[in-house]
């Protein structure tokens, strides 16, 4: 099964990320500053988003999620990033509705 890697963007509250208006270059810079927080046992971005949100309990307790790092974890939000765990796959930004594909794969 393919898996989804979730990255939290430290600048996710910036309006250009919250409103989905960040340029391709701004998203690439943000990906390079982001940290991997989870690997989810799914190949569906909507499911990975659900799995990395604290709804009725902390998302870090979900059995379908491998938590990365020992730091504080917030829920995944608009402005964060996801990628199918495979070489050459594109990154996607969590957008106000759905996911915005980042065309470049040069990281």
C-alpha cells in the first residue's frame, strides 16, 4: 500500500497559504522549511487529512498514523503539505477546498 507523508508548514497561518494564493516558488520555499510529522497508512489525501486532525482524541493516537518527531503536534491545516510516499511524486498543498498540486518535483 502506498502511504501519504504529511508535512506541517511553519508559515501555514500566512494569508497566502490560508487563501490558496501562494505562488509555486513560495510553496517550494515553504516545503523546504516544513517538517514531516506523519506517515499515514492510506493513499488518499482526504483520509490523511482526517487522520492527522484531533477530532475526538489526539490524532497522534490513531493506529493508522506513524508519528514522526517528539515535538508538539498540531492538527493538519490549510497551508500544510502532503505527498504520496514514493520517489518523483508531486507535493500537494492543503487548500481551502481540496488540494493544490505543486508542479515542480525538484527539491
